[in-house]
C-alpha cells in the first residue's frame, strides 16, 4: 500500500515540476520575438546577433549583442556595436551603443 502511494506521489511530483518548466517551443518563440524587436530597433543593414543572454527571473530581461553597420551609402556607413535589453513582461526593449575597453 505504501509503495503504491510512494510511486504515485513521485509521479505527481515529477509532472508538477515539468509543468513549471518552459517548453523548447516557448523559448524559441521568445527568442524570435527578442531578435525581431532588437534588430528592428537597431536599424542595422545586416547585423550579426549573439546568442540570447537570459538573465535571472528576478531581473526579467533577455540581452542581445548586435554588431553591424548603419547607413545606406558607402560614405555614410558607421560600424557599431549595440546592446539590446528586452523586458519579458512588457515586451519592450532598450538599445544602446557600447565600445570595448581600449578601442
């Protein structure tokens, strides 16, 4: 009797833990939204984009590093590095240019 109860409790705990974890599809959808938002805000022609940087849930942000050029004519092209922070709760992003130390 106790053995069956123990097995049932174990199965229940395992399924409850899985329900809190995000599915692979949910992560992919979030990352697609982050990429679209950040790339759109960057106004870059064809940016290189880092893998998503997922911060702790208490922060609620996903970061991306973008590198590319802004401008259409060859004389007005500027190479830039951008950091984009996407807020998972509001769906809004903030973007800022960054420079490596010493360069």
